[in-house]
C-alpha cells in the first residue's frame, strides 16, 4: 500500500466514523447521513481496492489512478451541495408558509380578543344589575 | 371586525412608516368600499403600529419573507375571508387609489380575472422610472407579450386588481421574489384572462425601493430564468395530488 492509498483510506474511514457518530448523537438526520455514508464507502472501497480504481481511471481517461479518486470525491461533493440547495429551497418555502400562517393566526386571534373585550364591556352593566338584584335577596 | 365589504385592498409594506399612514388614508377616502389589509413584511420600524392606528387590519410576518410571500399572505387572507376582489397597492404612495375605479371598470367591462395598471399606456408619464429600469421592463414586456400572445406593456407593475379566480390561484402558488412578471405568465398558463389599463405612477414618497441598482442585475437574471423555466413547466402550478413542494393555503 503506497502513501496516497494509505492517506485516502484513512480519510475515508475517518469520514465514515464522523458521520456515524453524528447520527448516533442525533446531530445528523439519517436522510442526510445516507448520502454521506454512501460517498464515504465508495471512496473507501476505491482507496483499498486499487484494481477497481485503475480500471475506473482508464475508463475516464485519467492517467494517474489517484486522480480518479479525487475526481469521484469532487463529484460526490457537487452532488451533496446540489442536494443541500434543494433542501434549503424546500425549507425556505416551508418557513415562508409558516410565517404566513402565523401572521394570519395572529390577526385572527387579535380580532377574536377584541370582539371578546367588546362583548364583555357590553355585558358589564348587565352583570352589575344582576349583582345588585341578587344582593337584595 | 368582520368583512365590511367584498373587496380587499392589500398593501405590502416593508419599513414604510414614512408613507403608510398616508396611503391607508387615501385608500379609505377614495375607496371606502374596500377593506384595507397591510401586510407588514417583518419591518424593523413601526410600520405595523402606524397602520393599525390608521385603521387597517395588519398581518405581521415574523420575519422578512420577500415581496412575493408578503403579497401571497394577502391572497390567502382574501381567499379565507371570502373576498371577491382584491386590489394590490404599493405602500410607498406610487399608486393613486382613485385610479382603482379604472381597474374596477375594466374588470367589469372586459370580464377579466385580473387587471394590471400600466404606466406605459398612460399619456402622462409623470414618473417614467430610470432608463435602465425602463429598458428591463420593456425586455420583460416584449418576451411576455410573445409568450402569452397578448400585448403586455408593464409586467412589473404592482398596481393590480384580482377577481376570485386570481385570488384562489395565487393563494395556492405565488412566486417568491420579484413575482409580478412571473405571475402574468402563470395567469396565461391557467387560462385566466388579464388586461391592462393606463394608470399614473408617482415617484415614491419616502423609504427605499426594494430594487437597488446592485440588485437590478440579479432581478433581470432571476426573472428571465423564471420566465424561461416557467415556459418549460408542463404543469406550471402544482395541483392537488402532484408531488408538490408546499402549499400556502392548506391546513395549519
């Protein structure tokens, strides 16, 4: 095992462990961890299994096999970033809807409270009357 | 306060404390038949309090969601409270509420779902907007006219009147930022009728336009992208049953 192979194996194993640890601590949702795990495993396999990497490099027309590893790693990074942009878009759409619902609810609540205060005010003289008549008894 | 009428004026406002009271008063004076709703898009000044003081209903968004989200909150409000017509008026005094009469008449006479006020149809161009922006608007107008096969002159105008079908469509789906241009395309896709009428537009009284020079390039590119992508959408608006992003109007 030459040095570059050793380093990339180490890096892939490290990534794998970090991702698993984050999931264990519930800091990372499985949904997002899966993509990372997949990336780490692929890089790990190619780092260890030199033959496959050489074949792949040949397929892509890359002269130096380790470069193929970087190529694949960069591909994964791009994929993950795109995935995050999509997730972010969904989140901002959802938070927009939440903000709208909240504002609508607050307006409704305010109106209800105002109406309640009004009706209580209107009832006040009646209440006083009732109290007076009951105290007479 | 229940609906006093079947018409609602929505005024989106972001830090418009300098002008909002005047706009609301003008609205109440010129069109007492409209309920006034101010959508405060997470202002950091006292826009909401002033608007409430002036007698408007206020929707206060907890943070800034952008003009599209703010106006859409107005659509959802109009839809849920059963309004038959909704006018959109800017909070900076650009639009004259008296001219809603023109829009209302056009809606009744031409039986359209949406009426847009166009500054370019009006002979009195008192506020022609800077040349750079005008060029942008004309490019959008040219493209949109091609796409919707109908002459559109001022697609960025925020002075509009919507009927019930327009309200329902946009309560369900309305573009995020710089929504006006895209909205015209959406109307076309949904076979809603739209027409333009001449209106005057004034220079804003105070506050700052949401579109600064730095943002205008982004504005151009974003709207162009939205237009062409919008064209490529087979079903431009998600219908119930589609794998959709999220709906504004559905359940809490």
